[in-house]
């Protein structure tokens, strides 16, 4: 740990991290504990790991979890099919089982001569027992390969970043080993910084209008999926591509106009429907009788 | 000091373990607190309450639902402590305030300020007022100065224009981070949505392979063939499905009307979640018959004995009801408000509970009111305390209880 005691994560030119997030990352790096990141979809959870790796100049290993993922796959897999084929072909490799042990992401991160960053993405997608199967691996940073009777130990404790979308609750024993940070939805000031990072040449007026419209949509009650940072960035990209003037985004009454290209912000038809209905109702209410 | 804090956290229901507490001490012991580059650049103090708050939260709290509880404990415990860190109030960037103010003032006003004793005096005054106001507002979550009631207005400009505690003054903001309680609505005993209910119900899922082995277990076949160095070894497995069976008894009408929404959500979630779900309705308490269709509740009723015979013991029994009624409806023969019942409800309840040993009662009434309703206490006794509130958190406990 002491070797990189002076290295600190402090955001980067393409990623805006709040102070508390940086503190959480640095605390996790200092103590060599995994950091569990939660937050609304689209607030840059996965990107964090990439940025940490870039900022600290560490190699990044990404392990994306699916509903069928097994903890074992992150450690290693025994490729029985290749071995079967080799045995049919009379290949000499077949006699050494070690030839058929394929290391997983965790093993590769452990084995790297430099301290690595390991991203375990969307851990909540996996089976409910998945985190429990990784307890010892993340705690002691070692595991045992039964086929070759070999103990794999991390050369240097990797920086482990785990993201979750809260679809399943994680077991207490697992949580106890992690540090935890919840990425709050950015406030207007932070959002301005984020947009500035992604669109440096954006006109101030357009930015102000777009953010205004964006936060108004977020405040519409009853939306199934509120638009988040990544949707805002997509939307601004579209606005720029279509060359929409800032005036088009403005309205006297926040709810009487539908912002252009709102399809980038609202992601399901019920929400679009709800939104249009609200606009319709307000228009009718606003009309002089 | 920290041990007391730890105990308070536990008392407030934040699940903190000793391991986590030791981890916090370890970070603190490292001396150089892992600071963000940003704070370091600003040249502020190397150790602030703000940093400590974030650090402690990162290390100790593992679920955003508990952020609110943590904030409350933190605010209560460290009230006043921030003075010890000095840098907070004293370091309100006076420069910043000055610059901002100067920009908004006319020459005339500037002269007036000079007459009042100059900038420093004015700032001192402001600081004093701020301190006073902080005391006064501590109970609420209000920003200093945003209310527009600041005495500072006497000088002729609106404190709202200065925006203390919003944009520029990060330190000021930091003091109040935990007082804002931004995570108040994430506490899990508040909101119910079908998706959340489904997730809670999912705890009950038991995947099992039952019945005839009629599917080729491809992985198993390849694996065992390979392990046998090429000697073909075919494996078959039965289809995998959720094997949990649920029997749901729902209270309808009367005092349950106000809980209809919560019950509907629970019901629709349960319907899609369990393949084997059987449900019956009752009113207030179970007696000799129940029904499946509310529109025909008087014409088509199912005798409870038939229900008792129909479903095997491995069904999980879930009651949903507020259990709020006259105690006679439970213990007395003939106590039912709708008809003459030969046997008291309690007798029927005991039969049901004996038939299905895995049972819970979900109660939409808030848990703290249970003590004060005799019929709820009676029902709880009958169920040997397996009554849970109809909130996400309660549902979670109930599902654990059913496993």
C-alpha cells in the first residue's frame, strides 16, 4: 500500500467526481478494501472504475455480471471440452490439466505484476448466492485451484470497484467487507460541470435552457424512469446535432411545451404518454375561457 | 468519543459491525486521511468534520436506506464538535463574500459601510448573526439566510443575494450536509411498489428440479464425459422451476378499505411471482367458510375444512389483514359481525396454523399501533408473534420467517 500512498484519485478531465466520491475511492484504495457503488442508473457508476484506472495509471480488468454468472467464472474455468477434443486428437497437452485451466478476471487481476483495478459490474444481476461465494477471495485476495492444487494469491491487492443497481440485496457478510458509496443525483452546479466536461464549446444559453428543461422533466411526478446524467448528455448531443436554438427550449410555463427530441430523455411509452397528457392538461387549463 | 458514536449508531438501527468500526479507526490511524485532490488544492484544513463525515459514512454505512439514520445520529452526536475543528465558521471565505458584496454595492453604500466601521466589522457582525441564526434553526433543515429573515437585511441588501451556504461557501455547506437529511425518503419502511414487493417476495423462491428427468443436461454430460476421458456419459435432469407454493388469505372490507392499495400491490406482485398461488378472502377473521370472488361472496363460499383438506402441508400460509376488530370476533362463538359462527375464530385459526406450519400475518397497520389494539395482540399471540408490518422491510422479515 505504501508504494502508492501518494497516488490519489481526484477526478479527471472527462469525469467529474464529487468530493465525497473521491474520498470514498481514496479510502478504499488506502485500506485495500473493495468499494461498492450504488446509485440511479446512468450516474456514471461503471465509468468510475475506468476513470480510476486511468487516473492512477493502473490496468483495468472488467468483469461484467449476468444473471447466469457464477463466482467460479471470475476465478478460473476448467475447459473440459478442449481437453476432450485434444484427447480425441491425441494431443500431448492433454496430460497436463493445467493447460485447460482458463484464468478468470479475478485471477488475472491478482496475477498482474502491477496493482490492477478490478471492476465487478452490476453484481446484483447475479444469483443471490454470488456475493457469498466471493467473500474469502475479496477478503484475503487469494483462492485455491482444486484441479492443480495451487493457491493463487494476489501479488498486490487490486483496487476492487463493485457496482450495483439494487435489484437484489447483498448479504451482510459481503457488505461488511466493502466500503460503500451512493452516488447521489448531481445538483445543478455539478451537472453544469459534467456537461462542460463533455461539451466544452457549448453555448451558455443553450446549456441553461437544456438543464432547466431537464430538471423540470425530472420533477414530473409519477415517471417510471427519471432521465439521468447519461440521458441528458445524449439529449444535448442530439440538440447540437440538430442545431436547435436555445429559444425552442424555453417556455413561460414549465409544463406547457414539450421539449424537442424528448425521446432521448424519456425511455418508456408510459412516461411519454404521461408527459404528453400533463402538457395537454396544462395547455387546456392555461387557455383563457 | 467514537465508541459512543458506534453504540448510538447501533441503537438507531444502522447495522454496523465491529469489523467496520475497526476499519474506520484504521483509516483514521493512517494519519494522512485519504483526501481528495480538490480539497487539498483549496488549501483548506487537512482534517475537517466534513471529510470525517463522508469517510465515516463510506466505511460504516452499507445501504443508502440507512444514510438518513446515520445523518441523524451524526448530527446529534457531533453537534458542537465542529467548533473543535475551528476552520469551519472562521474560514467562511470572507474574501469571497467581500468580492460578491462589493460587486453589488453602489459607492454611496460603500461609504455607509465605511461609516459603520468597515468591512471587517461588518463581516464580524454577519458571522455573529449567522451563529445566532444557526442556533435558532437547528431543529429544522433550513439554510441560513435563505429564508430572507436574516437581520443582515437591515443594511439594505437581501441575504438571498449573497447566497450564503449555496454556491461559494463550501465549508458552510459542509457543516450542514448531515442536517439536510437528503436521504430521508430512501428509508425502507416508507414506500411500496410492485417491483420492490416482487424483490422482497423473491426471497421465498426455491428453485428445484422435480418430476421426470426429461431434459438433457448438456453441461453435466460434457463435463462427465470429459472427466471420463471421452467415454460418453449422458446425464438427464428434470426441468427447473420455482417450487414455492403460497396460500394467501386476504381480509377485505370494513377497516381494510384504507389499505386497499397496499394489498392490491402485494397481490399483483405475488401473482406473477409464484406459480402456485392460491388465495381466499375473509372478513375480519377466518371462520367456517371463505370465498374466492368478492362479487359472489354470499353465494359461492368454500368451506374452510375443504381448504384445509385440499392443500398439502408444504404450502406457505400468508394472512393479510389489519386484525383490527372487536376481540369477541376472535375468541367468542357467535362473535362474528356477519353471521352466527358455531365455533370461535381462534379455533379455526389454530386449525389453519396447525395444517400449514409455515405461516405469517402481514398487517398494514403501523407496527407501533399494534400494542394498543387488543384484537391485534390476540392475533399475534395466536400466531406466536409471526406478525409483520406490510412495509418492504416487514415483508422482508416475513419472507425470512417463512423460509
